[in-house]
C-alpha cells in the first residue's frame, strides 16, 4: 500500500525540499524567540519608565505636566501693562497642582532650619535714624480701617506688624493651627526661591504662569471660561462685598482657603485665580510685552515701577482672596502685579515648576 504525500516521512522527501523545511523551521523559531526577547525588553523598559516617572512624581509632589504650545499673552481689557497682545511659545514643563501649603513649607523649615526674612533680626545700619525699639522683625498684614474715602491709597489697609510671619500670618497672636492645607503666606521672593531650590524646582516665569493658568482656553476672561460666576457658582476665592471693609464670604471664605477648594482649570491646576498672589521669577517692567521674546520669555534684567520708581520689584500673578471688581480684578489670567522681593504679605504665596529637560 502506498503512503500518501501527507504522511510521507520527512527524510523520505527530496534533499532540497527537506533543507527548505528545516531552514524555514529554524527561521520560525528565531522569529518567535526574537519577538519574545523584544516583548520582554519592551516590558522591562516600560516598567523602568513607569517606575522612574512614579519616583519623579513622588519627589516632585503633586505636579502636572503642562504641554508645550503657543498662546496669546496679555489682554486688551485690562491694565496698560497687560498690553499689547502677543503670541508666545512655551516649552513643556511640570507645575505644582496647588500653591505651596503651610504643611509643605513647615517640612522645608524643619529639614533645613531655614528662617524667613520676616523672622530675621533687622540690621539697624539699613535703617539709620529709626529707633531700635521700632526695628522688630515682622511682615505686612491686612488691617482695613472702618471707613475709606478712596481706593487710590492701598496703605490705608496695609500695615507693618511686628511678629507677623508665615507662622503668624495676621500678627503675633495668630497662628496656623488648623491651616495645614492653606497656602503659606508672609513669604518673600527670596523665601520662595529658597524653598524651590530645596525641592529641586524653581519659580515659574511670568509667561509660563499665564500659559498654565489659561489651561488651554483661548481669549477667555477667566481661567475657567467667559463667565465670572457660571450658573451662580463661585469658581475662585475672591472678595465679595464692599472692599476693603466688607467681605460677605459668598464663595465660602473670607481669608485664605485650603488649596484645591475650587475646581481645577483645563490643565488640572488649582487656585490659578484667587486665594493668594503667587511669586514669579521675573523682574517687573510695565512695558516688557512691547519687546519681550516670543519664545520662552524669562523677563527683563531690570525693574521699574512708575508708582515707586526707586524700588525694584518682582512679578506676582493670580490675584488673591482680596481681589474684587472694585479694586484690582487680579483673578484674571492676564492681570499683573508687582512687589519688592523683600516684602512678605498676608495674601502672597507661591507654587513651583520644574523643567522637563536639564537647564
């Protein structure tokens, strides 16, 4: 009985056919092994990448990756220093989801022994003629009078308070008990920079800050959209009532609020409007937009404020719980404010960023 071709033994085939089958089988085994090795290596790379990303995020705290892109910076409806409108390109970077909290700043102080400027002894040589008993460390607190005639003079509601500091935001009799998740305040620019360096981060440039604050929205008045109070819902911790004497607290807060008390913007960032002003890296110039670079502008190399010509100032952004339609409207993403870097205020804090590539 003859065997059918399908049952014919391998070695009964012709030599050429047998060789082809053997080579094909070896090639198949090679391909399978190669695919297994490539898949295994890809899995190892993916696991290593995920572990690295997890470790980086752990070291960074709660940060969000802000994608590279282009946006229109400034506003035609704000103050003169918000003009002209201009397009800016920004590289990707990481940004803290929230403002740095009292809890986070306390950890920094505990680990480093850092003393903020508001807590340091004052050098009498820097203030000749001032009696020694008046040279006490402190900071600027919000102390509005019972009545104001005009809003042109902000010194009516700000006063230097000895003993005020990040630990005692409203003065020596106040404290931060129960405010661990509130943004740290009464930190000057140098204090913020010191914290950022300790955390392996930096302060954002003014352009990075505004780009991130807009959250991908184009030409919107607010970081959440076009309406200040959409569907009657307050979207930020700002001032309601007659400034500076009456804050009705309709948004739920009359002072600082715990971070992330309001919805995030399109990039997942909280409190990019209201709560506290945030330090930026840039020096302040009112006309900087007229000549600033169109790619990753880092601010001018000098400062000038026509309201206080002799005082160098840094930019702050985002507004605070004290901002209202009556006064600064600083909760708009384009709004700019400026403060001398050695000043600590009851409504000013900061958040940090990190570049995606080494500087």
